[in-house]
């Protein structure tokens, strides 16, 4: 269940690739999730290797058993869950609906 997986503290690290100039830089994402009355909320703290930082808030609403719709900033995220309790975390960043870069990381739940 997504709400259970995202409850608590999760972390991911990887590389972000810029589509315009082909450059790459390291990225780390710390995720803090909390259940809500109709789904759950996520706070993502993103730090790039050059010092750039962002904080994003996502709200996920449960629309059916095992299905959620997320509202948040202007980028697309995909999670592919595996048997080890981690997820492949793919992130596409857009500006005015134009993709500008992407990252692929492994998202892991951290112990309390």
C-alpha cells in the first residue's frame, strides 16, 4: 500500500541529467510522509551536488483500492516497487510543461 510505504522517512540518491546541455549532477532526496484522512502527504527535500535546494509538497488522494492521484509541483514522478521494500524512483522535471531533465534513483525507507 502506497500510504504505508510512504509513511515515515525515506531517502534516495542518484544523478540528475540536464536535457539541454547534457550535464549531470548528483541529487539526494529526503522524503517525509504522513497519512491523511483521504490519502497521504509527502514533503520532499531535494539537494543537488552544486548546492541548489528545493522543497516540494505532494498531496495524494485515494481514488480506489491501491490507486492514488497526486497533486504537486510541475514534474512527473514514477515509482516502481520491488520485493526488497525499495522503489525505483524516476523523476522528470519540467518548466512550463517542457521536460528539462530527469533522474533515476532507488528510494528506500529509513528505520525510525
